[in-house]
């Protein structure tokens, strides 16, 4: 019985490696060096598939993967249907924020009953956030380089992930509101959890142990 784990390249992949190690699993190839999309591991019954971050919940939901690691932002946009979410892994931490040009008066723009144009990849989160504030929002869906939107006049503001803040700074934008902290979650296909219960439980427990140990070290 093979266990398939969906990961996305970059921080999620890198931050997941110590967790896998704690479960006694080493990934045999470096995704930055290879163009392969299926990576073997030191356990013949475990493989890793590399997918776009926003596709991880879809793979797990439909059983293309048994489990995966996905950012909370991605899960909120996806909706989380059909997914068991046993664990906040506390990795790939950042925040979802509103940012504007340094010369834009955000406080005036979000007075109750006003209207603002917002460009974002995270339309669901942005819609909810501005609805809570009683602000009418015209959403413009983008797939990347959101920082450009306020600079070119496409939008007044963006809703995007901020980690170090360097990208905003480099583009003359300022973070005016933090919507929520973000970290990556473990997600599991519910049918797989029944069919491959023992193997998946062992993995979830190992991830949980490694996450708890890291939290303890950090405190
Ligand atoms: C995110 C986000 C910003 C950047 C912020 O992009 O969209 O562009 O990171 O990081 P910083 O605050 O440390 O500068 P990511 O690299 O995740 O890729 P994406 O553009 O595909 O979302």
C-alpha cells in the first residue's frame, strides 16, 4: 500500500523535510535539481508528489494524494471540503495583510460605507475581511506580482502574504492591516484515513511529535 504526500516546492517543501525526517523518511531527490514530479523516499511505500501550492488541497480532496501540506491561506480559499485537517504544523509562517502605496490614505478609504478597489489572489479572504469592516470592495483577481497593482493604478490596495516585508518595501508599499497569521497545515484525504488508517496514523503522530518538540525548543 503506497502513501502519497503532496507538497509544493519552496518553503513548504523545505520546512516539511525535518518533519518527514522525524517520521524516519528522507526524500531521495532535490526538487530544485530535478524536474521530476514524483520523488521517491527512503521508505519504499512513501512517495512525494510536487504540485502547485494552490493545487495541494485539490489533490488530497480527490485522492490524488493521501495527505499534503498546505498553507492556511490556500485552505481558506479552497474551502477545505472533504479534507481532514488534524494538525497546524507551524511551518511556513507569514501573515495575510492589506498593503497600499505609501502615499495612499487607507484610513479615509475604508470609512464605513466607502468603496475600495483591491487586487488579490485571495479573493475569498479579502471579501470576508472587507465585508466585516462594512467596506464595499471591488475585487480584482490576480495570480501573482500583486505589488504591481497599486503602482500601476490597477487597484488601491492589495491583500497578499507578507513574511519579511522586503517585497513590499522594495516596491514602495506599506502594510496597513494584518488580516490573519498564516502557517501550514497537514491535510488528509478522509477515505484514505479509513483505508490506510495505520500507516497514516503513524505519520500524523510522528508529524505531531516533531511539531510539539519544535514548539518546545522555541519556547
Ligand atoms: C509571497 C508574497 C510576496 C512575498 C512576501 O510570494 O506573494 O510576494 O512572498 O515575502 P516577503 O515579505 O518576505 O518579501 P511567494 O514567494 O510565496 O510566491 P507567490 O508570488 O507565488 O505567492
